[in-house]
C-alpha cells in the first residue's frame, strides 16, 4: 500500500456515493423533457465546470493523437451509455438501473478475457458469470410487473452496461498518461459536440422543466459528470479494471434503497432475488483484494 492509497480509497468510495444517487437523479431530471435535453444540459454544465477547473489548477488539455484516442474511449462510455440510460429511465425504476449496472464487472471480465489480457476463466469465474446471468433473467422477469413495454427499456439499459464495460477496458488501455480531469474534459467535449446536433434534429425545442428536474440536472452536471467521472477515471488509472468494476457490487443495493425511500418505487421480490444472484456471482467472479497499482 503506497502513500497515495488513502486518496485512492477516498475517491473509490466517492464514486460509490455518486453512482448510488445518479440513477434517481437521472429519472427526476427527465420529468417533462425529452431524453436528450437533460443529458445535453448535464454534459454542457460539466464541460464548462471542467474548463474552469483546468484553468484554476493550470492543468493542460492535451490535443494529440493519443489524447484524442483516450477522449473517444472515455466518451463512448459517457455519451453512448448515458444516452441509452436516459432513454430507458422513463420506464425502468432507478434502483433497477443500478442493479443492471451491477453486471459491469462480469462483462468487463468477459471482454478482458476475450482480449487475452486477463487471467483464464476459472471454475469460480464461470460460476459467477452463470449466477449473474441468472440474476439478470430473474430481473427481466420482474420487469413484466412494471410496464408492458418495460422489456425494451431493459435491453437499452443492458446495452448501456455493455458499452460502459467496453469503455472501462478501453480507457484503462489508453489513458494512463492523461490527467483525470483533462480526460473528463476532452470526453465531455466530444459528447456535447455529438449530442447538440442530435437533440436539435430530433427535438429542437426547450421543454418546460420542473424545479425538481432542474435541480437534479444541476446535481448531475456537477457531481454526476465532473466529480463522478474525474474520480472514476482517477481510480481507473490507479487500480486494475476488474477492481474498479467492483464498485457496482455496492451501488445496486444502495440505489434500490434510495429509490424506495425517496421515490417510493415499488420493488418486486424478484428484483431483490435477482440482485442477490448478481451480487453472489460478482463475489465469486471477483474474489481478490483491492490493491493499488505501482
């Protein structure tokens, strides 16, 4: 354990706290608006704040081939995954979003194994994957109790999970030399540059927002985007990809409880059963202590 370990651990738990509250904030931010506008405002606020912080701390924003590659890798997870989440959030309860994102470690492990950059699939890892997929099947079954068309939204969230997993592995491979705040800034610039014309062509009008939606978007812009992504990329650079993915072992349960408490979301018993299976699968798949990379 090196002297910087306490900072890494603090950032690690900071990401857990932010990710536990982000699904509900996403759901609230979309009240009365199309699914792109809240995401566009969130990312624009985050991008503006990032530039302010870059100037304040005199952090350089590199513009070269390697840096752009890293921005694309990070932006695919921020923009691609979040666009799917914002669309699916209209029909999927916030707690379920976090539960589905609990599958990130499993997909991350599968991707790194297929790339030949992770240890082989042991019996415990295979059992973990099977349990995780069983939990996912149980949750999909519970989705039929929420809304008749909820399954399509579930698949959108699952696609976001796979996108986020691939982005996590990609960022780990290309972003080690870039400051986390600079990486966040570059990624947000690319995301905003793509979201703005997409929103204008698809919708093109500013919705009438409620106070709750506006405050939720402000929270997401500051904490969910700037602080959350910066801490996320920081721990991604300091820890192994599979260790970073362990964050999602905690957030499903905390997000479910927050959604139940603050948004009075009805949680079917199958959701809790599926969550338990996923967490058990993650425990088997990722049985290793957190260590700081040298």
